[in-house]
């Protein structure tokens, strides 16, 4: 069982998607995302398997929740620097996001 201290080690922030590209080299269908986490964290890139429910053009400007302190993970030729969080639903991955607009970089917790 995870302890509360384990949760507190995660740096979970709100970011805004600023660019999205197709990622045909990924093993499973995915997009390459560039997410702005504000002045303190800056721009991070992520590979996200969210193609079932989201079109590229609908993602730009969307606020998302991401874990920003995991080590980068190499996916094909792409370095995924942040884990964008979502729910595995029957229809595909549904992104977690604030229900109101908040500042980029705001902490979750």
C-alpha cells in the first residue's frame, strides 16, 4: 500500500497544451504534446495515447494535469518528459483537467 508520503513526492501541476503532432513511430497510437507548465517549470513534452477521443486541433489551449518530476522516458526517437494524466475509460483515455481555468503551473495536492 502506498503511504501519503509517497503521494507527496509527486509534483503534479496544471499545464496548457500549446502544440500537438502525430506520432506515427509510437508502438501504440499517440500524439506528441508540448505542454506549458508556467514560469517555474516551463515547457515539457509528452507522448500521450489519447488519439481515440481527441483530435489534434481540439487539444491546443486545453489545460491538462501532469506529473512533472518523473525522469524522461524515451519513446521511439522522442523524449517524454512529463506524464499527462487520464482515465482509462471504455471509449479511450479521458484527460484529467480542472473544471475551471487556473494558472499554468498551479500545483495539485
